[in-house]
């Protein structure tokens, strides 16, 4: 048997530990909880960054108030481009959210243990991204105080019901279900960690707040068995849910008769793009959090490299979809389709098209190199270019199809206004503020799950040592 | 101290496998009312303590069917009974255009059932529990693995049960008040 045995060192090379530095369970509790507990230890740069992003969020409030006061005319969308900046932003933010659910649900079902260090922050990111996404269609309606008309609530001021044949109403159901289920999933994951914070709390306020939020969780074995099953079921439900959300978002386009939109490739192409951009956003946030909060032992290069592999895979799927669209436009023999695609690549918006193509298809190819996948600076830059590219993808799809519709007399060119731009910037402010507050006040790493991974790791090391000792 | 005002005897272990061994030993001695408190799910403990599988799946399945039925009846009733309105020459009701909303509501109802069903089966929220009187309880959400023999167990004897936990290797064994 001796020739089959491998030493612990060899084991590390084949399969590096997901938790580095060999901490005890208590070290983990200490490391993660102390970030949320010690006000004085909060770095100055947290206060500075949060004030800046908070101010940008304030600007978002002003822009939305200005829109409500004046009407939709303060935005640049006008005939023929009625869906412009705001729907681009809506699809962009919804897509960002998808990586969070992918990490928490799909990787859980696939038993990818490396997800445990990043799932909590990815799920939080999903929630904040969906909030940002919701702002755009809500205010695009022009009368956001009538938003309850979107839901089948019996009321006297509107004696009609919703039109369930319309993909726009499907979208309302998909996005609101997605937000609710993501919130439940996130909260269920948090409960055991909230109990940890409760039991560590020394001042009355924290004892009360976490005492109530933890719902009296006591980690009983009888509770864990229901808990683990509930978590598994939620993962099983979220997996088809996340695929359905971007599928339904793509139906908003695909069920129309616009050239460049009316295509069956949209659902898979949108889902792949969503995961691509979402992973890039998780990467941006994690690299910043890892650097500012010193989480190198928990968010290891192995975690980051795995994410970069997913970015490479989904980026290539997106590139393949771009080429397929072109091929089908030519192969269909439909002159409107052919025109729409030639116009995308070589028309007035060719600058946007080639920005998209470069950022999404060419740049991520550098990840074929292992050096690039493990280089922090490279991955930070690519995480940002990817999101620039994915924003332009939605812009290209929406604006280029609309600005040259079937009636040449109405052709036009879309110009965003300062309100458009400041609203988009404002949602970034909201997203980052929410994330910074989350990172400061709640455990950013799923403690109970990482402890489970650590326990496996300890027992595996034990088993390897025993075999090697024989 | 009589048994009536006791919750039970509680001791703490350093790691999961030790807890599983101890729980198995205590059960083999004929104790039935055991509980354990751990910072993360410890595998093998359910079987060692003889805890059956969770019934949560059935609750979620029923909720899922309810969600699908609600969505279909909503779309059918609003479109054909309450306010029939022909749009684009399409039928008042058809399964095809009902699928997306039906799917979403199935997921929504199931997720609510999974979460609230889980809390209900666990008897949560319940902000107070006698085991919180164990002075080292904070360890159960940090790095300790607690085993409790409850006072309601017919074999429970304050002194003997506490000694049993100590001989199995438990630290800080205490008799905890109800």
C-alpha cells in the first residue's frame, strides 16, 4: 500500500486547503465577528468611502425626485428610442445579481466547497443589485406611486386586471419572486451567524438586536436537520429560478418583432452574460474587501482562480453567441435582420459594439494563462472591463435595434441627458453604500459553513496522515 | 435540587467526532431524551442520536402545488370570468402564456414554505430556552459541541447523568435549571 500513499505536502499541491493558515474554530469566529464588533478598529478609509458613496446615493435621490417633479422628459429617451438608458441599466443590474445566486445555489448543489468563503457577500450583492435594477422600470412607468397596478391586487381605481399574455408582467413576477427568494436564502444563511454575534455581544443594544434577529437559534441538532434540508431545497428552487429570471427578461425583447431582438438565442445568451458580468462584479467587490479587511486566509488565490475560470467560460459563451447572431442574421436571408446586424457593427453605434466585443470576448481570453488567473492586478482590471463590456452589450442590443426601426423617417440617434448619467452613477452609489454597510455590520463570511469546511479539512488531513504513517 | 426544576445535565466537547461518540454511548445506555448544540451541522450525529429525517420536503411539495394552482386559477379567473378582454386576437386563457407566472409562483410559495416551515418545525422564533442558562452556552455558536441529557428522560438522575457526561470526556458539566 505504501506506493499509493501521498504525503500531506503532495496533497496540498493537488488540492490546496480552502482555509489557509490552519486556524481553530474560535480563530474564525474571532476574525469574522470582530470586523462587525469593534467600532474603533474600523479603518478610516471605510468612513471616507462610505461618505462618498453615501453622497452619490443622495444624488440618486435628487435625480429621482427631479424626475417625479418634471416627468420622464428629463431622461433622454425619445422617439424612436423609447427604451434606452434606463432599460439598459435594469438589465445590467439584474444580470449582476445572477452571480450571487449562482454561487449560493448552483455551486452548492454541485458540492463546490470553495463557494463558502464568498457566498454570503455574493448573496448580499444580489439583493443590492436587484434593488438598483428595480428603480429603473419603476420610475420609467412615470408614476411610481401607482406601482401596485403591476400586481393583481383588487382595487377600485383600476377595474382592469393585468395582461398575463405580456412578457412585461412575467417580468414583474420573475423579478419580485427573485428578490424575495434571494432575501429568504440570505437570511436563512445568516441566522446561525447572527446567533454567534448574539452570544458574543457585550452591550445591551447588540444583545437585543441580534437576540431578535437570530430568532432564538441555539444550534440544536434537531434544528440543523430541518435547516440543512431547507437550505438544500432553497438551493434547488433558486437554481431554476435564476435561470428563469434572465430568460424572462430576454423575453421582453425576444417576443417583439424588432430586428435584432426577435431571436430564440436570447434566453441562454442572456443567462450566460448575466453570470459573466455578475462574477466580474463579485470579483471587484471581493478584491477590495480582501484587501481592506485582510481576508487573505479565507478568500484564497484558489477561490479567485476558480472564479476567473468561470469568467473565461461564460465570456467565451457570450462571444460564441455574438457570432451565432451574425451567422443567423446572414443565413436567415431576412434583409431587416441583415441590416440590423451590419448596422450594429459598422453603423453609427459601431464604437459601442466594438467596446462591447473587445471587453467581453477578447480581453478575458488572457485567462487561458494560469499566471493571469492568479494575478490580482490583472483580475481587478478584467473584472472592471467585463462590466463595462456587459453594460455596452445591453446598450447595443436596446439602442441599435430601436434607432433604425422599420420606418426610415423616424430614424434617430439617442443622446443621454445628465439626469440619465447621474441616475446610473447614483445606483452605483446605492449599491456600494449598501455593500459597505453590510460588510461593516454583518458577518461577511458564512461562519457556520466555513467551520464545516474546516472540520472536513481537519479530518481529511488526519486521514492522509494516517495512510502516510502506515 | 429536584428533577422538576431542572432542564438537564449539559457538558461540552471539543470537536464533532467526540460529540458523536459520546452521544452514541449515552444512547446505548438507554437514554432517549438527548439534545446536542453545535456551531455547524455535525454529520453522523442524527444517526447516533436516533433522530428521524426531516419532513420538510412534504410541506414544500404541497406549497409548490398550491402555488401553481393559485397562479393558474388567478390567470384563468381574471382573464375569462372577472374581466374578459380580447387582446391581439389571442385566447382569453391558454396554458402557454400562463407558464412563466405559474413557474414563478410555484417557486415563491415553495420558498416561503421551506423557510417558514423550517422555523415552525424548529419551534422558532423562541427567544428563551433553558439551555441558555448553561454558563458556557456561547461556545455552542463558536467552537464547542454541547451534549444535553434532559431531565424529562425516564433514566435521568441528576448526579449519575452528570457524572456519565464527565466520564465520556465532557468539560464544564453542569446541571442546568429549567
